[in-house]
C-alpha cells in the first residue's frame, strides 16, 4: 500500500456525456472533489450517431455491438478524441489539471482481443488489472494531475481495442487500490439501483451478497444492472475499498446512491 | 539549460500520415532514434474527407480553412483521436513508450484564439512558446516517455483550438530548448527545400539569412515553403539549436535534407 490518500475512481456513463448540462454539472462537481481522483468515461450515443451519418452498418450480436474496423476508427475518434478532449478541456477550465489517456498512452493499460469463438465481437478487448501500469498513474496522481481514461485500449502490438467502460473503471480501481484506499463510483442518470425504475423512492441503499441473490431471484434488479453489480463485487474482492452506484448529479453527496458491499 | 542530452523534435506532415506505408516506415525509424525525442503531427486529408462525408461545408478564406464549430469537432476527433492514437499504438508496438497529447492534456500547451479581425478563421489558435509547461515535458522525457503532440490546443477556458502543426512543433522545440540542446526536424514527402520541385537533384543543402533573401527574390523557393522557413529562423532565434527540413524516409540519415542556419 502506497502513500496516497483515498483515491476516487469515478466512471460516467453515456447518458451523462450525451447531456451537455449534466456533463457540465459533473465537471464542476468533479473538479471540486479533493484529489487524488480519476475519471473513466464511456462514449454515449455520439459514436452510434456518427456511424449512422457515415452509413457504417452496425452489427448487433446478442444485444451487443460488433466493433469492425470501420467502427473501431469511429469509436477511437469519438471516445479518445472528441469526448476525451472535451472533458479534459472543461476540467482545466474548472481548475482541475486533467490528462486524457487511452490505454496506448504511456502503455498504461493493455487489453487482449476477445477470442472470436463462440462470438466474434471484432476489435473488442478485455483488460487484466494486473498488467496496468499503476506506477505511471501514481506518478500523475502524486503530481496532482487527474487521469481521464476513455475506453480505447491497445494490445501492445499496434492494434487499438474497444473495451467496456465499466470494466475499464473496475480494472483501474483494482490497480490503484495497491497505491492507496480506493473508492469506485459508477455514475449514471439514476439515483442508484432501484427496485422499480419508475419509482424514485425505490432506491436500494445497500447491496450485499445475501440480498443480491434475493434481488436477482425476485427479478427486482433490472437485467442491465446485473453486469454492473457483478463487476462491483469482483472489484471489492480484488482490493477496491468501496463501490457506489449513483446519480452523476449527486457526486458530492457522500450518502447518495447504492453501496455495494461484501459485508452485511 | 537542464540535464537532458540532445532533444529531437520531429514533425511529420499530412502526406506522411495519409500514406500508410510511409507512416509505418516513419514509426519504425523514429522508434530507432535515441531518446529524448518528441513527435508533432499534422492531420492530413482524413479530416477533410470526413467533413466531405458528413456534408460539413468547408469554407476557405485566402487559401486557408476556416474552423467553424462543426469542423472543430471533426479535427478534434481525427487529429487528437484517430491519428494520434494510431501513431501512439504503432510506436508502442515498436518498443517506443509514447504518450499522445493535445494541448489540453495536463494543460501542457495553451493557445489564444486568433482575433476575428481582419479575418475570422473560427476556432483557430496561436501558441506562445513561453507558456508551454516544459517542466511536464521534461518529466516525461526523463522517464523515457515520448510525447506525441497533435495540433489541437486549448485556451484554458474550456475551448479547444485548431493550431498549425508546424507552429506547434516550433513552439514545443523553443520550449524544450531551455531543458537541453534541441534539434527540430520538419519531415515531409520531399527531400528538403528544392530549387525545382520536379528535379530531385536541386536540393538546397543549406539556407542562411543571406541566400534565403536571394532565393525568395529569385522565386526559387516555393511560396508554400516560405512560412516553414520563416518559422525555422524564428525557432533558431529563440533558442533551438538546429532546424532541418527533410524527407520522412531519411529520418535516420543525419546528412539528409535542407539545414536552416543563422550562420553562413
């Protein structure tokens, strides 16, 4: 364990990025948080819209998008270029010295291309938290520089790979948890995990292994949330101190959202 | 003057980026150069083609492109995203630990939006070498990390600005010349400055203030080269040790190209 104080890894989802007002509020709130801190962002619908405008057909396999070569170029442009630099420039304007990073930059995060069997997702990668260069991230954090990760990684052989932003956030949080106590905050457009997405009062305050099993069985947890929660438990098992799923507008409210915890 | 050995700042032009074979050769040659070293790249025709495909009209003013808001998004995507990350990933594959940077990243280079009078070029910026954060660049070089700059800068107020890549290369070279002796290499698809662009044997080996005046008067120097050479002399006056204009394929040949020198 290193010498850094509590590290916050904050992931923002596509719905925050697509909404200019929500994004600007996030940037102001995030800039106000004490350091050390890290952002991980998804891409939002900009890449999909760009593919549509360029007549690049989008192939969906079991509900997930295939990243062919043309789509990889678009997501690299949109995630690593437009979205990343907009967030970085906006953070600078709020006094937060951010640096945008893909996994290729300083070779900080490598990914492995997902095997083409049983399903070929194209240029999609998976990350092993063990090979993230936490020393480089530590150098940045120690200099009070704030890493802003997009979800484009590389394989070390010259190929860029499109990764899942929740998985990037989780892997980065696991890697930096060896430097200092790390909290992972997954921010989106809901107050947290809800029993009923149409009922603002149905927020689940805490999910532990025991009630998670029950929530899954009863179907109370939306199927889209299951990979997010599974990811959260995996991060906790691998050293992350705390995981919270919350609304991006409640970033500065420590008692908001759904806490994922291994303890009852 | 700091403790770093000879620093090379290598700028590659659009014709190298547009030609996959030339780019791959450049990447291999650059990776083989001794450190410390820095790349600055332009964008090539990819951004123009992307604007055409997206039906974004390109407004030319006196032969130069206006960067309106829609065009700024495209150049940010293409230069800071696609081109920058492709170069970085290719360098990593050649054992060169590169990091892609826009000016907004770590607030390393700020630009000022060019005044809208007499000509409004839109979101175009000019750089003052004095406010480049050479300390951050020095930290990277000292860690044997290779900065790869695109030509997208920021104003510190949240606005990204499109800058001329030759000017970025020149400003970065001036800034790092305070850390160590710096050589600026401007690489493109010609052998150097030619008396006759159609005659490979007409390479001008050396341009000094005396023969430059004569070459301009006689019209022997192509008008497109004049800003490049003016830029080179300005860099020399402001501390850069040497400037060479050369073919990208002759990067590793120290006796190639046209040397720009203040001395006869």
